[in-house]
């Protein structure tokens, strides 16, 4: 009797309400599962951004993050190579002119830059009108630490040009006390006149780029060692 009453009670329940509750329960379980999956994937709803940082997906590139061209270094190269003579410009009579030219005196200059760095340069001394006029014309090479010192034996404002000269050169104009007035680069065969920034006593021609490579600028000092000072009586002397 008891079992029949229970069964009867079960059969008397509204079938629609039972199915509705069953559907609601299943939906709740599915919703809970979805929430759990999402929490597992995103760290339980906490921000994964490191404090002090910005989301990389929305960050705006700045100068620090952009790839910029490297800046060339302003330090002198550890190994400096002088430029070569202008190619394909043979000058008629060059060999004969150089062969006939009288030999010049040779000496060593000492150049001291603003950092107190000393650079030695072997020079030929052009101290006559003929030798100054010829200068470095027709030369097709010159050692890296070599040059020609023009001694005018007094103050001058004379300009220089590069007629018949196929070596790229730099020139320093020097006052009587040995200080450099100005420095200029000169291009092969250029007949435009290059002038100093002011009056000078000496001019020093060398391979183009030599002064930059050794941090030598206007205001730096040029001198001759004591034992070779007789070559250029007006040039300041310096002890070894």
C-alpha cells in the first residue's frame, strides 16, 4: 500500500514542471563549466600585465623602440689609410719634372693636439720659390705619415691650388708661433684657390684626412724637434 501511494504521487506530478527544472539544471551546469574554462585560461580574472608596463598589443612605438640607423662614431680610426691618387689622369712630363727637381731637406714635425697627444710627421721642406711652386705636383703617392712643409720665411696670405696634383690633400696654415690658423681639404686637379683664415708663415700639406684621423684642429701646435730646428729657423722647437 505504501509503495502504491508513492508511485501514485509520482505519477500525479506535472510532467512539464519536471522537464523545465531538469532543463534549467543542465543549463546551469553548462554555464558553470564555461566559467571554469574561462577562469583557467585567463588566470581567474586577474590582470596578467606586469606592473609598470603597457600591453604590447596596443603600445605606440617610440624612439626607443624603433630601429634607427646607427650613428657613425666620431672617434679616429685605429688604422688610418690615406686616399690614393686620382686614377686615369697621367700628366705629360711628370716623371721628367720630378727627376729634374733638386732634392729637398727632410725633417720631422711634432704636432700636439688639444688632448696633448703628439703625432710625428716626416716632411720635405720647400723653402725656395721654385720648390714652393712645384710643391707636391705630379706625385702619385705619399707615405701615410708624410707631408711637405712650405716655409715662406715671413708672413703671407698666399693661396694654394691643385693644378697638376693628383693626390687628395689636406693643408694646415700655421702661424709663426706654430699654432694652426685653419685646415682645409683640397681635391685633385682643382684650380680653385684655397686660402687660410688669416695670415700665416708656414703651410703643411699631407694626405687628405690625416688631420681628422689624429684629432688635429685649428689652434693645435706644430713644432720641430730641437735637433732638426736648423731646417726651419722660424719654426718653434720642442724637446724630445
